[in-house]
C-alpha cells in the first residue's frame, strides 16, 4: 500500500520512488524474454525434426547452451565500459533492449541463419542492458533516501524473478504444447514492449544515466583521491573478492544445469502425468501460483499510473497492454488445462520453481540473517554450495532406479521439486551475499572492475555447465544417471566445506568487513 502523501512531497510506491518501478517492469520483461527463450533452447534443439525441432544430440544441444550462456555473462563487461565512457547507462539500456528484441524476433523465424543471428543479437543486447539497468537502480539513491536502497534492490530483484517465472511458464507452455517458434515469438513481443516502455518513460530519471562528461569524470577522480584506505588493506580485500568470485564457479556450473541436464531429466525421466485428484490439485495450485502474482503486479502498475500516468501516459499504456496480455495468456493456459481429463506438466514448468521458491523464501532468509543467525560471508557461501550439492543428492537418489543407459524413465517429480527447493536456498546464501560483499570490499575506483571479475567467473561457470552437462549420455551409459548427478553433489559440497575451512583466513583479508 502507498503511504499517505504529504502535499509537495514526491509520489512513492512502497516507500520507493516511482522511477524504480519503471526499471522494475523493464527488467521484468527482459528477464521474461531471456528465461522464456532459455527454457525452450535445449528442448527445441533435441526435439525430433518431425516435431519441429532440430534433432540434435543432447551433447550438441547442451554444448551450445553452455557457449551461449557464457557469452551472455561476458558481454556485460564491454557494455558497462561503453556506458561509462560513451553512451551513459540510460542510452545503453535503450539500445540493448531493442537489440535483444531484434534477436528474439530473429529466433521466431524458422531458419538456421535467423536462429544463430538471434542468439548473437541477444548476447550483444544483454551486454548493454544487464549491467546498466542495475547501475541506474543504484543511482536513484543519495543522501536523502539512502535508507531505502536495500529495499529498492530487493524489489528490483523481485521484478527479475517475476519475469523469469512468467517467461518460463508461458513461453515454455506455448513452445512445448503449441509451437516452438510461437514460444520464441512471445519472448520477442514482451521484450519489444519493455524496450518501448522504457524509452518512452525515461524522462522520469532526469539527469540520471545521461552520457558521461568531463564534470562526472572529474568528480569520480576527486572521490578516488579522498579514499584513504591503506594499500595493504585494499590489496587484501581485492584478494578476498577474487576468492569469493572463484568459488562461485563451483556453484554456477552446477546450478546452471537447470537449463540443460535438469531440463532433459524433467522431459525424459520424470513422470509428469497427473490424473484424478492429484491432477485437479495441481491445476488449482498452478492457477494460484500464476494468478496471484499477476494480481500483485497489476496493483503495482495502478500505483505507478497514479504517480506518473499523465506525464508518461504512452509508456504506462504499453505496460497495461503487456500485463493485459499476461492475464489473457495465463487464463487461456489455465482454462485449456482444466479442459483436459489428465494433466501433463510441461518439462519447462519445473524451471519456474526456482523463482517461486525464491520469492517465498527471500524474506525468511533476510529475517534470519538480521535477527537470528548472521555468519560471515565465507560461511554463507559455503552453506550455499552445500545446499546446492544436497539438491543434486536428491536427484542422484531419485535416479538410482534408472537402468544404465536408459533414454526414458518415470521418476517421481518429488525429487526434481526437492532439488529446486534446495538449489534456491543455496542461491539465497550465495548470490545476493556475493554482490553485497563486492560493494563493501572494493574501493569506489575499482568497483566496476570487481563486478567484471564476478561476471567473468560466472561466464566460465556457464561454459562449464554446458560442457559438463554434455556428458549426461556418456556417463549414464557407462555408469548410471545417478552417478552423473552424484558428480554435481560432491564437487559443490567439497568446495563449500573448503571455503568454510578458509573462513579465519578470509576474515583477516576482509579487515573487519562483515
């Protein structure tokens, strides 16, 4: 609910500036398109040609997935540099958004050339878009509203997960049940609407995100000159950042199996057919999971229109159109499923569990760190890695009954659901904690570089995810599917325990930062 406004004070939503929610919705549509397309990518490539796919092997598909996601995480380094030096963050977001939209439009067309062109455009556009929209969020806060910064980033992160939820749910459903290319096309529609909405509403940011000039460079140099932290402390803290970043490789290379081997496991080895009472319960639960978030987003949009409707009417009308489409598609999808006697859960649906669990658990973790237990960063990181490994332990146990080399099976979906729950808990221990520690440990003049180090390690991890996931057939044929997932159990748990053992040394490197 909005707070009662005092005459003359700027309009706020949940105590945050209206401009945050322009960024919230823009990021939401971009993540909708990214995760919606990503959910389909491997399944589309391995699907039979007669069913509209390419008929690739699992090894070929997961290898391409690894290269694609690696490049998505590498290009933000270049995008951030161009924004800092030439474009400004706002222009970079606009340009990146339209390039991403062009990429998804290209993916809609059923040719090899348009497919690879589309992937390339999404990679380039994401490099401009991803780092700079987050930078604009930070620029919304100054001395007058610094206390709202953490809450602002939390809400922004909710936009990320709302986009991922609906992208995977709707693009995945349409891609699997109707047409792969209609799924890709839906991602294009929402990215285009998001880019247009931001372009038409960017006046709300004033001078924030404008192209750099000599004055801003001079101010940055002056700020750097006032940093009196001893050189040895800076050096130690930078080493700590590099250690944290290195250990993220062990997390993300396993976590990102979600778009590769875990999607294959959901499609070919999981019993996804529900009948009778269990089918009805799932349909009701899925309806609530889908419609309640749309209602919350609609309420936020109404609040945004109250504050900015007249000044940025066209931008807000595009948001109304986009959310109207979400309502229509969600109701159509749910109604269609209620019309069937049995329900076959799309393989892509399991991907929404990460976003759903994250939104549910994030407040609990935040409260736990604040009130009950707030260990040091290395312990939190280590715990995140152990939880991730336990998620794969659940999959390894569930897959223990699959015969060696089997191409299909009917394993209970309980194991996949439990894996996503544990993975999300691990993510909450590691991802936001890591970003927070970078901002605390790095001096202002090196902050961008240190985030670049983080992204480089994420890029390496994503490539490794595709590379290792490509061995799913070879390992399951030589040993078993259970052994394949056991690899992703032991490596993260081993890395997590090692980082916990390094906790005393890491504390010394951080010189009092918690």
